[in-house]
């Protein structure tokens, strides 16, 4: 009879789950506070989202000079980004460099999945178990698990019968995939689909794109890094980094809009959109006017501008019309940045299949059959079908707080958090960029650093008070959730069936998850809480 191996590791001050951007910065920050920390990482290297999402064309939609750590002025000056937007390989190289430069790897255990995390009331500490049979205890547990970490392959009839190869964009093979000469089907036209489709089209003999919902995409206008721009940006780094906090998305350097889209003539409006289109980037475009995300009529002008661009680009009018999004206001789903996405549909071997009108009925051993009886013969299928976002990863780990309550039960009707950092009933457990914080609606690295800094201060505060335990009160949590919902309701975001709403997962509660009140007011709130002696949190021995 075999027995599962169970070894007791020494107690840590802080257990960190995940060694992506958030986990790595948490190691760095907390070690500086003299704490004994260790991160547990499922992959065999650092990088998190940039480790897993290796699909062709994967690129960040925030400019590389901004999408980077801010904690080291030396790092800011030393690192050279080759392009305006970093591609997956470059960003992973950067994250690896950070891990080496700050000697972070020695506190990471790779190839290790955390299966459970349990809070012990008597000792006020967390015990986590790994898939290797280890048991680790620590005073605090930090979920640095990311928001888009649970790739989702849809539940389509016959999916396992397919005889060809299939891939998910969020779990891409490390040595790449060669689609040369193959008939390929891509299911999904979110950011991952839109970025990968032009690249897959370059190799495939035939490419069928199965689109259920059209999304808005803008040209990234990616280019090699402009040396002069880089020099100027590096000169102003400290100032730009500190200004980021006074912006809605945690990104400085974009002049905020001053006018409503409805205040100017159509000619002026379109000239502004045209300039932003040529500049590239989503922040710049959404900053065209003050009310694009709050006033439907204003938003319609921007949505129509982009639809007209699609009609001008795609030669076949029927395909162009199918590619025009018409079920949500622009910007209420993650605005995509692409390179040659719409142009790809002018290639003779690329076909858009409208699965809104004729849904996929089944995946057969040879391909995909749609409800109009069409069968698409395929050698490979790419699922660009997204993630169980924001809450998926937390629910995959069996997390139990006081009285044995699981996070899965607690969040059965949607996430409940205080500031997106803590959950009432789960003392000493912190989340980095959890639901109801701006995380995914901001420059992610900025938000990871802001949360880790806040958490590090909270841990110091608990120890200065000679306490052992910090937890969010149910009242503070309830008020924060209500505020989060109220803010979301005042915007157009709730009009879209997006992953922000949990709408992409059948059966998932429809609750708007990110905080969309902007980085400035969020950070202010976090600081006020501290100034008011950790208002909404309870400390105990
Ligand atoms: P996504 O935005 O959730 O898109 C998933 C796509 O798959 C949608 O088009 C969806 O259609 C389709 N789909 C899902 N289930 C389906 C089914 N059963 N049958 C047919 N179609 C189905 O996922 P994603 O593209 O991976 O992007 C997720 C997020 O990751 C992005 O919003 C972004 O925040 C982040 N991301 C960022 C970058 C970047 O920085 N550049 C790149 C990639 C991803 P419906 O809309 O009809 O459900």
C-alpha cells in the first residue's frame, strides 16, 4: 500500500501563492521587512500570465515603458524595451531578469500547486497543502494568483472526440506550434483570439474563425521603441511613476479629456477619434472625451467610428458587418489592441464563421459542425475561449477560513471582499488585485505593487500592535461590495456580457467584479482606511 508523503516544513511568516508579477514583488517587499517568506508556483519558472500565455502574437496592451515595476529606479533606467508594446517573450525575459537581479528565486518553490489553505483559529495561522504532499504553515497567506489564471475550454458536445490537435491560448506549448499547411479553426474573438488570428493565418492553409460575439479592436500601432521617446520617458520616470496614482487607470502621461463627446461638432469629434486611432492604444482612445464610459449617446459616436473603420478595412461587406460589434458599448469589454486583425479577413484562405446565427453543434473527430449542417474539416482547433476570471483560481483551491467556511461557499453568489484585499471570515489572508479592486481595470503592475505595499504595511501594523490576526469586518465588506456595485451601475460597463460580469462562464453569478471608480479614488480610500487606524479591519491577539 502506498502512503501519501506528508512532510512538515518550518513555519513561515508569509506563504505566497504564485510567482508572477505580484508574487515576486511580494517576496522582495516582505523580505526587506525581515519576514520569512516563500512562494509556491505551479509553473517551472516565474512570470505568471506571461509564462502561460505563449500563443503567437501575444503582446501587452499597455506600453512597455509603463507596464513595468516601479520599485527600483535603477531597474527603470537599465532595462531597454525593444518595442512600444512588449510581446510575451520580452515581458517574460524582463520578469526573469527581475527575479535574478533581486535574487528572488531562492524563495520560490516551482512545479508546486497549492491544493488547500486552511485557517487555524487557535494558532491564527494558515496551513497550506501542496500537490506534492507537503504541508506548510504560515502566519499570513497572500493569494498572488492573478485574475486570468484559469483557462476555460468550453463544454461543447464531442470535444474529446477530435482526432486532430487542440490548444488553448492560455496554456500554449512552450516550444510553439507549427500550423504550416494545416486547416485550423479558432474559437473565440477576445484579446487572445484577435492577437493570435493574424499570426495563425500566416501559416495555416485554411483558417476558420468561429465568432459568437464581435469585439471592438483598435490598432496597437506597435513599432520599434523610439529612442528619443525612451530617453525622455526615462528622464521623467520618477515624476511619471508618482503621477500614475492620480489617473483613472494608473497610467500617467495621457492628457485627461476635458470635453463631452456631445459638446463638439461631428467633424471635430471624428478628427479627434482619427488622431487617436493613428496614435494607437486604448487609453488614448478612451481619453478622447470625458463621457465615453458613462453616457451611451457619447459612446455611440466612438463605437460607430470604429465600426466604420472595420467597414473600410474589410473588403467583403458581409464579413465586415459580422465583425462590427453591436451588442455592447465600446470600452465596456476589455478594448483589444491588434496588429492587422481586420486586414486578415481579406486573405483568401481566412473565413469568418458566424456561430451567433448558427452555433457550434458539435466537435466531431474531423472538425466542427454548426447548426446549419455545415461541417468544417480541421487538423487543429485553437480555443481562445478565455478564463474563469477573477474568482476561478480562488475557488480551485480549497480555501477555508473561520468555522470551516470555504471561499467557494462564501462566494456562491459572487465575490464579497473588503477593498478587494481581504474577505471577512478569512483572517490573515490577503489577495493581490482581488475582485472589487481596480486591478484588471488598471495598469496591472501598478496595482500589484500598490496592494503588496498596502499588505506589507498592514502586516507591520499587526506586529507593532502585538496582535496576531487581522480580518475585515462583515460590515465593512458589505459596505464595500455595495459601493463597488453602485459605482459600476453608474457606468456603461454593466451593459456588456463580459468576463468582468462572469458572463462568459455558464452558471457563474452575474456580478460586476472589478472596481471601476478609478485608481485615484481607490488608492485614496485605501490610504484613508490606514489613516483611520485600519477602519473596517479588526485586530486580535
Ligand atoms: P475572452 O475575452 O473571455 O474571450 C473569449 C472568447 O471566446 C469570446 O469571443 C467568447 O465569445 C468566445 N467563447 C467562449 N466560449 C465559447 C463557446 N462555448 N463557443 C463559442 N465561443 C466561445 O478571453 P481572452 O481573449 O483570452 O481574453 C481575456 C482577457 O485576458 C482579456 O480581456 C484581457 O484582459 C486579457 N488579455 C490581455 C491581452 C493583452 O494584454 N493584450 C491579451 C490576451 C488576453 P462570447 O463573447 O460570445 O462569450
